[in-house]
C-alpha cells in the first residue's frame, strides 16, 4: 500500500469531525477507516465523537426561565472577570 492511504492522527480526527456533519468525501472516509484499523487512540476519539453526536441529537436541552437567568448571570460574571 502506498502512503496516500495513510493519514496522521490529526487529519484522521478532522475527517472524523467532517464525517459527523456529513461533510467528508468518500475518499476521506476510506482513508479514515484504514487509519482506524491500526490506531487505537483515533478509534476511541471516533467512538466518543459518535456518542456525543447521539447525545446532542437525541434530546434538546430545555431550560426554564429561572435557569436561563442563572446561567446568564454566571456567564456575565465570568465574562467580567476575564475582561479585567
């Protein structure tokens, strides 16, 4: 096999992300799958990415008005800290 089939982990993770959003080409998917055959770390990254996607698309997060205000206040407080 030539080197054009082998991609570094950084590229594999990028293709994994693109695949998650249905933006990867067939050739990118083929190279990713070859990479996943020999790279345990990227298999774990891909598995975790799939879990995250499933969780996010499964059920949207809904906050009541009180929780939204608390979140907004905490965000503004943290933002103020970072600006000073």
